[in-house]
C-alpha cells in the first residue's frame, strides 16, 4: 500500500497538505527513529530481505576496490601541481587519517544497527528526519556525480591502455563548452555495471575481488617503477628554477588544500557501511572491513604519491595524467604508460562497482523512510538486491556521464562528502551522551555547537589571517580553547550508553578530531564549491517541503512510520540499563 494516497491522491488533497505544511514540518522534521525500528518495521517495507553473504574479506575488497580507483589517478596530479608539490604525500596521509577517524564513527553505527542505510540511517536515529534527508540527498548527489566523473575518466585511460591517440569521445559543436563531448563508452560501462549489481551482491563481490587483485598488481608495478626509475632530488627541486622549490613549495596551507582535493580518493569506504545488512557477522566483520580497508588504501596512496613525485619535479607533472604522462616522452618507456592505463581502467571499474552498490542501498533505505517514493525501497525476491534503486540511479549516472566534462564533475563532489562525514561524527557523540526521554540533550548539543564554532574560527584564521606572530598567537589560543571545550565536556557530561559490541575508542576525542578535520578541510575548498553545495542543499530542502514531509506524515498516519513512539523510550531505558551493568 502506498503511504501518500491522502496527500497526493488528487490536486485538492495536495493543496490541503501544502496548507498544513508548517504543522507537518513541526511534527516530522525533528522526528527520530530507533535502531529497533530501522532493523524491523522500516526494513520490512522493502518486501524481501537482502541476503547475508559477505565476510570481512569481502568488505576489505569492497573498500579497497571502492577507494583505489580513479581517485589517485585523477586527483594526485592536480593536487601536486597546483596545491602541495612533493608534499602531496602528506596530503594523502592527512586525508587518510581524517577518513580513518570518520570510519570509526561509521563502524560504531554499522555494528550497532546493521542495516543498509549508512549515514542516512545514522542521522535519522539521532538528529531526525529533516537532517537525515539533507544528508542522504547530498550523499546521493555526490555518488551520482562522482560515479559519472569516474566513468568518463575510464574512457581516457582505456585510450591510453590501447595506445589510441585519438579520443573515443564525440565532440558536438552545438553544445556549450564543458558539455559538448559525448562519451558513449562511459554510458555503456555504467549500464553494464548496473546489470551486474542488480543480479547479485555475492557475484558482485567476486567480480570486485578479481578486478581489485588485478588492479593491485598494476599499483605495485607503478610504485616499484617510480622508486627504481625516479630520483629523490625531485622531492626538493623544481623543474623550473623560477618556481618555488623544496618539499613544501606551497607551504603548510598547500598541504591541507591538497588534502581537501585528494579526499575524493577516499570516497568508497562509506559505501562498505551501507552493506551492513548483507554481512554475516557484523560485530567482527564490519570493523575489520571498514577500518582495515582505509588503512591499507592510505599506505598505497602515500607510496603512489611518493613514486609520482620521484618520477618528475612537481611543476612538470601532467595534472590530468600524472603517471602515464611521466613516461610518454621517455624513449623506450612509452609502453609503461599503456600498462598504467590498463591498471587505471581496472581500478576505475572496481570503484564504480562499489560506489554504485552503495548509492543503491542509500536510496533503498531512504525509500523505506517514505521521504522518497517507497518504490525505491523494494528488494527483488529472487536477486535479494534493491533493483529499482539500482536501475534508476544507474540511468541517472549514465545520462550525466554522457555529456558532462570531468573537471565540472570533480568540482561538485568533495564538499558534500565532507559535510556528511562531519554530520556522522556529531551523531556518534550525540548517540553516546544522549538517551532520549532519560538524559538532557542540551549539554551535548551545546558542546557540539561550541566545538564546531571554535573549529570554524580556527579554520578562518588559518585561511585569512595575515602570516606573523599575531596569527600564530590566535591559532594557539583557539587550539587551547578547543581542547579545553572537549576536556570540560568529557569530565562534566557522563555517557548515557556504551556500545554493546564495538565503539569508537577515546570518546569524545576521536569523533571531535574528526569534526575538526572535516571543518578544516571544508575551509580549504573554493567559493564556487560552496555555491554549488548551497544550490543542491536548497534543492533538497524544496523537495522535502513540497513532497517528503507530506509523504512521511501520511506514512505516520497509516502506521507505517512512528513519530516518537514508546519503542524509542524503551530503547533508551534498555540502553541505560546495559550501561549500568557494564
């Protein structure tokens, strides 16, 4: 039965619903769900169940396959040439550290609530429906755009692998620049992977394992070639004497700007958390799969960045093809660029496969919550996969990949992802320290607000204050205040619950550092990125106001969803009892 018949059955009903929007917003926007509800009644809205067939090594494979793909091949050259120079190695290390802290936060939620919703479900049970929808909408947009970017980059590396000089893209003169190169190959790749992920998650994992193993062989080859053929002097010497030299040619700020740019390379581990509903033993497999894959990928990225920096001085690196371009002009070494093209093509396929699996499961769970049509939530009884969501998002990705330039897509991605990771870090603190109906939430909310505010102040000082002793003093003072805020909260506010199986260690320090790093990296992005993020967020708000809040209100009225039910208080009391026993 559809949830939205009463509000959307005819025009008169819809106009009546719109007139009641303020009341419905007040009732639904802040309504929270529960872990119990997400794993039982809400999950049942999909019809069939997703089959639990994945183990920790499948998750590590998905994590590595999802991250070690286009990211390092697409962004490392630009980050080195434009932002960090040889210190791009540190940029990858910082971005990886930030990703690992976020991974800890994701893991605590995924172990305690093994459903397919990822960040959407985590925000849904802590901060309510509206912020969950805003988070989920940004995630879906990021996935679709980044997948389209990855698919288009596949065509370029396929040409390199085949040794084809001419591009496989068709230029249409009548279309505006940036949208005038038609990429049929990217479309075919996206549609083929859509069919595969609709067929079976287990078979998708097996394909990912094979492609990832092949890809890792090429990555090791690139690292070995870089370290054996490269020169260490390129770490400190520019190719043009008029350009800044040294390991930090752009200063410390350049390293962090580079970290914000390469953070795109770590999109993928969060897709692993969306597969929690299909994991055989979530308690053991999810922590090993998510954290293990982030650590492994960070090591690989740093080694690849080091090998790239050794091959050429940073100011001679091709920002669009940093690895293959290093060998194009070398006599007897052109074949290496073809080999790199093959490896990059394999990596792009694995990252696309994992990301498309993740985006479909996000959309499936958002459909379960009735803020988008429940049609997206359906799980096919034979394949045990969210076929409707997979097909819809696959078609959207293919349509964007058909004509949109790679650079336009890359500029749209990082800010939304950092925002989502920031929200999850806040949510894990709130979930630990607030038990609804039992504890007062305001001390925790006040801490989160003050900590974010001081982190923003530090970021603004770092970005805009003129260099000198006054800046150093203000940054030091801001750091001391930030540490004091965390320490005061740690001693004055007791935890309301402790995770039964796996939890973020050193609470609240690790998620607080994650919050700070995500804000700091957000401060490194350019103004157009914020304009685009504001546009997409505004669009999401309009969809929520004109559709989602009415659909979820109807679902609450017919009993498909609850508002703040007795189950919520019961869960809070049970969690408190468990904490006392521990």
